[in-house]
């Protein structure tokens, strides 16, 4: 299974957008300051998220990004898949050629795990995460830290 920093940071950034959506379009610089992810890395992720129609960009003064479709309509699985992160636990990437062209002994076990992981993350929406008290506590701390000192602890650590 390859849930890399790309997928983790994409989920973190999208959750940050969902948490601050009442403030209008959010800049990548704001997300970067709160989450400790470089703006250039966020630009790469948001290009993929935009192509997958999970975010919309708003140009001009007061511009930035906003969620497309609302937090209740965006699952964690959609975000991870949008940035091309694999949720496949098989060694063969699901092709069934793991042992010299044939299925290996544990292929179906890892396929089942991949399916469960995809289903699990597919059931969790950004709205579900926003409603969690632990996430709201981290948001409050980050917003306060961002306003006073600029030092921010990544939200990604609790996901």
C-alpha cells in the first residue's frame, strides 16, 4: 500500500479548505502557513485536484481556492485518487502477475485489504472530518498560532 505524503498532504489541504470555506476562497499561502506544506508542493497537488474537479480556483484580488461541490460530497478516497496515490496493497498493483506472471499465494488477501481501505476512505467525507471535535480543536490551535506567531503544527498528524 502506498499512501504517500502526496495523498496525506492533499487530504490535509482539502480539510483545511473545508474548515475555512466560510471565509471565501483560500490562498495556498494560507494553507501553507497553517499546515507547514510548501506553496510549490501545494500548487502541484491543487493542479491535480482541480483537474479532478474537487476544487475550483478563483482569480483576482481575494482569489484562491474553494471546494467544488461542498464538503459532504468529497470523500477522502476521491482526494487520494485525484493525486494519483495508490490504495493498492498488492505487490503487482492488482494485475495478478505477482509471481512470475501468475497470482501469488497472498494476492487475494492484499486485494481484499485494498478494497476495504478504498471503501473505508470512500465512506469518510470532508464534512465528516469537519464535524469531529478533535479536528476542530486542532483548527482552533492552528488559527490562533497562525495569527500570533506563525508557528503551525500540521493537521495531517491526526488523520
